[in-house]
């Protein structure tokens, strides 16, 4: 299963706030369907893994800037780390996921995302939607 928003919190607060509404519904579907072996997500600009039910859940790194690994911080930055990608290989019984880094990218830059994080926090605290959409919409 491939989806943009991961159905779990990561500790990257500003991204968790802009995540999937009703994430528990997707988690329940995955938990109740053991034939699902992999849930591959985006959104977080970092490689992160967890397990839901019997499925590996992985978020892909960004092919642009990565996000700073600042758990439980209100600060949001894209950091000077190289673009990366994931390749998922099915061997007939399981997935094997490889994470690759783009060597010598033409441009790697650090970007201050504090204005974006402030707006996400403001909307979250006001009960307003941001980039979130209910599951199925």
C-alpha cells in the first residue's frame, strides 16, 4: 500500500500536525489485513520505520531536502543532507527495502521552515485544516 500521509505520529511535531486526519482508521485496516506486508508513505522528508499489525511501515526520504531530525521540537528546518530515495523489492514472500542517497547533487541547501511550522501550529491550535484531508476524500 502506498500513501502520502503516514498513519502514525513521528515526534516531528509540525509534520505530525499536518498529517492524516483519522489515521486510526487506516491503521485499523492495516492491522486487520495481515496480507498487507508494506505500507510506504511520504510527507516526512526523512526515512522512518515502524510496524503496524504485521506490516512494515516506512516513510521515504525526500528527493529534495531532508527535514531536521528534531524530535518534539517546535522548530522546523530542511537540512543540508543529500536527496535520497527508497527501492522496494518483492522476493515473492516479503519486501526488502533499500534506501539510497543521491551522490554529489547539484544543489543541497538549508531552508528555514519556521514560518511554515508556525502556520501549521496556528491552524492546528485553531482547529483549522491545513493540508490534511479525511481518509477517503
